[in-house]
C-alpha cells in the first residue's frame, strides 16, 4: 500500500509517499481502508519535532480517518468487512491507504455522513465537546466566544454550543470564514483583524462580557480574552503556538479561571463520541470540509493548515 512516511522530523517536505507492507489485524484489531484522512494542527507540531511526545522514527502521521473495514482480527464482534467507519486514533497512522486500529478506536459512520466528513469527526468534535462540556461545564443560556471559529475545531464548537442552547459569538479572519461560522449557528460573528472587535463584543453583551471563551490561539489572544471575560467566566485554551504575557488583575476582576486542555481520558472520549454519534445521526453536527487533497500532497496540507485561512477541515484522499 501507499503511505506517508517520516524518517526525520522537520519541515512539511520531510513527509514522503512510500510503498509499505499492508497491515494485518491481530486479536482485537481492525484494518480500515482509508477513503479520507483528516489533517490536524497537532500533526504539524509532531512532524516538526516540537511536540512534547514524539513517535519513534520512521512513522506515518495521523489518527483521524474514515473508510470501510478491510479486515478484522480475532475477538472483534462490533464490525465486519465492508462496514462504514471513522477512526478515533490509529495504531499505524491515518495518512495511508490502509490503517491498523484497535477495535476501540473505530466507530460506525452513518450513511448520511460522507467519508470526507467522517475524517473530520474525531479530533475536532471530541476536542470541542471536551472543551465546552467537560472543561468549561457549559450550559444553556450562557454566552460563549469561540475565538478562531472558522477552523474545524471552531466550527465543531459552534455547532455543539448552539445546539445546546448557548449564545455563540465567533470570530474569523475572512468574510468567507465568517459567513461559514454564521451558517453553523453563531448569533454574531466578528472580524478578529478589526482593531475594535473587542469593543464590538462588549457592546453585543451589554458590557457584561462573555461567560466562556474557547481559545484556539492563546499566544495571540489570551491577554485580550481576559478583558472581555464576564464575572465567574472561564477561558479554555485549546491551542497555542508560543508564550504570552497577561495581566492577572483582569482575571482577578472577573473572578474567573483559565483552563488548559490536551489529550483526554478513555472515559472522556467515550462521552464525546457518544455525543458525536447522536449529533451526526440527528444532523445537529455537520462536519464542514474545506478542501480535499491527494495523499501525495500531505506537505501542502501541512502548510495550509498553519499558514492558510481556516475554512473547515482539510482532508487527504489516498
């Protein structure tokens, strides 16, 4: 089969398309024939060698994929050959024609969800669910700022929050991105390139501020988030690409909290995927695919997810 392989950490161009042996399932394992693989920012950090945890070289990136079951190992009863599925992690890597997974990493993919959409389920939607409901304890009636709402995690957060009865304020850097956020249920969408968008936000909340902030780029925005945090409010940091200086007095004024999140527990992921499954079956969750690229263009996908405007999910098609 064809797969992206890395023999060293470095820029996107270290990713090469190679021929490798087809994976074979062991007991409790499933081989998925990949129709689409999701690209996530964390994979760019791992590839660059800057992430805290580094896989042994060589390796194939990616954990999010959707496709059909190609083979099952002993003791696997939940799936059979030909089933439509999506993955929540893999054993062998998702940037490939075939991906080896443990059976616990595989979930059914309903017919109303395309393979490209399915490749955008695990990382974006599990992250959004955990940030909103497990970290921030969000509930109906609250106001949430989704800072950087036009990317895949941002859009998932907007959909989850609006479906749960929160009032959503989103931000985006392009008009196309902002329109996309509106279409997913945000009550108001602001241009985060505008110098006065925080003043606009305060006017929209009658100067009360927001109850929650889901922050995708803390090194740029965290200091300003504190200025619009309402009393008892909470900021959840989902992403950051560097250091930031803040004024603790703003956090004291709000009597608020800042929470950081990274990988979750199996119990947390079980909750998240139960909610994801319900949402995609009923149509309240609708993964947005921004672009589909051939597997051979994995390097381009990594450049785009970091440097390009965020308009939904980038997926690779083997």
